[in-house]
C-alpha cells in the first residue's frame, strides 16, 4: 500500500493471521466516491485468498445507490475489523480500543453471469456460516453480486496494553 502502516509494531504480515481476521469478521465497509462525496456501506462478505491475492464477494439488491456509483467509478477502499475491545486507563489519553483489521484498495466489478454468481454466493455463505450451500439459477437471478479484487492491502492489530484492562 503506498502509505503503509505508521506503527510498524502493529502490522500483521503473516498471511495466516490475516486469514484469521477475515474468517472472524463478518462485515466489510466498502468506501466509494459518489461524484465528489464519499459514500461508505457496510456489507457481509465472502472471500478467497490465493497466493496472497485477496478477492471479496458481496451481494445486494439489483438496484440502488451503491450500484449506480460502482458503474461510474469502480475504485473502492475496504475496511474489515474484529476483536473490538475498549480499554481504560488512569487518564483520559490512556483509554483506547484493541482491534484487528484489514484495509485495502481495489476495483469492484458486478458479476453478471449466473455461474459466477453461484460461485460467489457459495464463497460468501461459506465465509459467513462455515457451511456449504448450493444455489439455483432462480435463487441468484434476483440478486446482484459484487466482486472486489483487492490489489493492495495491509493488516494491523492493536493488542491490549499490559497495564490496562478491558472496560465493562
């Protein structure tokens, strides 16, 4: 990623640790640009990771703002987070939040063909539920599937400081 991570001690480079984050989290925040305004939408997702290449799959209604934007500008930024634990400190500036995250830039495409939609939805459901599902032509006919090739990503973890405790 051209900007990288400022706090290198928090960076995750182990692909197996990145996969753990992707497996545990359930929502991706997809950032787009609508004319000159940012637009972010949370979506559930499925993913594949092949040779370090991350591909995300989402589904939604066959019409709407998100699709209108992506048809004009398919460039997106994605953010996935999990393990959110607020912690406290003695002073206000010592409070914080633990988390694990994956962020990246990519290009979205709308999957048009039925077999591609079936494959994407199978991946999505496997990611979300750990179960295998089969889809009929009719089932996938009424949804739109978005595929994002994440061409550049980073991962980060902020652990609990040793002298702090989780907030209740």
